[in-house]
């Protein structure tokens, strides 16, 4: 099965694909369970559909964890290769997206274990301050300031806000990715924003609210 899919998972393909995915819109994946079942039967077109649907999300998730384009491309390819290798073992009663995000998260953790000694490799906030989030200077400045305040929050709450603000993920998808209920994710956002309100200027707080 892997041989049939390998052409869509090469690093060069991922690099070309990721070059424009920040502007792509994710459409709902219809009949996901049936597509995964077809993947388990060796249907290359089915895996291609799953890949096309998830690559933007997985690449963005990894990029804002690593803040390095080439590393994100490599780890995105690695994530889908591992998913392909293990898809026959996937339990169809589980959430596929949560399973895929877990593979991506483990790939990032393994990467940092190989390349650096870091006290909290699950947390992006101490890794770098050099990434360009937006081409708008005011927005970038606000996001830089926001990151400073977010460092004061617990890591789990930071990850929720990171997914909501930086990755523009819906609450439901964040809940699936973090294996939490949607209510728990919304509660984390509410708790965090209440705390941040006491720490930041009104203008920055309003900027935060407009991105939730």
C-alpha cells in the first residue's frame, strides 16, 4: 500500500504544496469514515483525498510549533508517512483528526528531543520570537505583545489560544486535536481571556477578542 501512495508524500511535493496552503480554505471532508476504510483497503485516491484535506492544518500546526519552514515540511511528510504506515491499525470508532494531530505532535516532540535539550518541548512560546505571522505591521506588533502575555498562562491554556488565534481553528476542531470536550475548550478560552484582561491594555485586549 505504501508504494502506491509514496508519490504524494515526497518532501518536494510537500514543499510545493505547503508553499501556498496558508491561503487555502479547508472544505468539510465528506464520508470520512468510509474514506479511511478505503485507505485501509489500499485505495490511493482515498488517501489522497484525506491528505489534501488535512495537509494545511497539519503543516500549520507543525510550523507554528517549530517556526521553521523546512523543518515543518519534513515533519509534515513524516506525519503522513507514519499515518499511512499505521492506518490499517486505526480504530474507526475513534476520531481520525485527533489521531493524526497526535502523530504530528509526537513528530514535533521527537524532533526537539533529537535537536535540542528543552525543558518544555510541548510549548512553543519559548522556542522563538522571530516568526512572521502576518504581513500587516500593526497586527504583527499586537501578536508579539500578545505572546508576551500568553507566556503567563499555563501551557494547556496557551495551546488552546494558540490554535484559536494563530491557526484559526474552530472550537470543535481544537477539542478533537487536544482530546478535550468543546465545552472544556471554551471554558479554557474564557478563563484565559478573563485573566489576560487584568494584564494587558484595553486595545490589546480588544485585539485578542476580535481573533477569538
